[in-house]
C-alpha cells in the first residue's frame, strides 16, 4: 500500500510541478494576484488625494470668511 501511494504521489508531482506550463501559470498567478490588490489600494488612495487637492484649490478660490 505504501509503494502504491509513493507511485501515485510521484506521478502527481511529475504531472503538475514538473510541468512547465503549470509552473508558468502558477508563478504568474502568484505574481499577479498581489499586484492587483496593490493596484486597487493605490488607485483608491490616489483618488482620495486628488479629491482633497481639488477641494483645497476650490477653497482657495472661494474663501469662507471675508475680511
């Protein structure tokens, strides 16, 4: 039974981890998924900063208190 399990596990390793197409796809996914999350976070921060700068510029044009 143990020999059968070793043979099956070796065959699974040969078909997956040693397969160049599978490795290319898995490395690409490991690289790209975090990049998508980082891009989304940075994009949200950029939009917030952009709106804040826009409000500041409008505030300078139309001050709330007149002297």
